C-alpha cells in the first residue's frame, strides 16, 4: 500500500525537496501528503507549494512555551492528512514524549552527525573541535530522547584540512539529500 508521508520542516527544506522528488520517481511506494512547518517564514514552504504539496503552518510562537498545546495542534493537523509516516527534515523543535508516542515507530529524523556522536546542535563545529577526521549524517527512528533512536542509515564524509563548520556542512548536506530518500525507501520496504 502506498505510504502517506508527512514532512516537518523549520527552514530551507532542502531535505524535504529531495524526499518529495524521490517519492515521485518510479519505484517508490510513498506519496508526500503534507509539509508542515512551525515557522511561517520557512523558505521550504514555498518550495513545497512549487512542488504541488499541501502545506500547513503551526506557529510555535502562538503557544508561548506551551509545548503540549503546540504538539497537540500539530498532531490534529497531521491527522487530517492521515499520514503513515512522518519525516522530520530540519524540524528544529523538541517534541513532547506524548507526540512522539502517538507516532511511535512511524517517525524518522535526519541528523547532521554520525550518531551517537554529537546529538543536538552545532554538530559540525563540535566534530571540528574534537579533531575528528570523519563526519557525516544519520537517519534514525524518533524516540522521546533527543537524537537517540535506532539509526537506520548513515553516510560518512571526510573532514578536510581547512574545513570550517560551513564547508563541512555543505559536504554533509549533499550526502543527506541522498541518504534520507534511500533510508525512507528501506524503511518502507523493510
Ligand atoms: C539539515 O542539515 C538537517 O540534518 C539538520 O538541519 C538541516 C536542515 O536543512 N537537522 C538538524 O540539525 C536536526 N536536529 P534543510 O532544511 O535544508 O533540509
């Protein structure tokens, strides 16, 4: 059965674009049903519209720190699209355990580090500061603990002399765009 996929973004949505394009290619039994953002100014929303995907905004600022109410609204909006799978793609809000429980085993995230290393933010700078020689990206199943669920796909990239967080991020995100569609496909056909 074709899987209905919701994608959550907060910013530029480049991973969302790679997911949508991959799902629309042949031999991918999934369909993007909605792109939801917590940020009304996320440039990814325009990209989703241009790709003909429905968009929704649940602006976290309107909930003034009430994460439970924000997540409950997101849950309701998402349910109206009847997704089978949720892909977090640069979604920069921490989700409540209740929200995660509601989609247990059905929610994926892409993280710009070789998990379990460098959970959270500033992954590239932390890898550089540690003197690492490799960096990369991971796709994992979302659990209530941040960036801690089972890793279902990972790609390494070299760290090169003279790298900055920006040059490293550019090398990693190129791989993210390949990894996320392939991990989603594996997840669907598992
Ligand atoms: C990506 O590098 C993604 O891995 C990262 O944010 C970027 C979003 O870019 N996600 C996280 O750091 C999650 N903690 P995009 O909006 O262009 O896909």
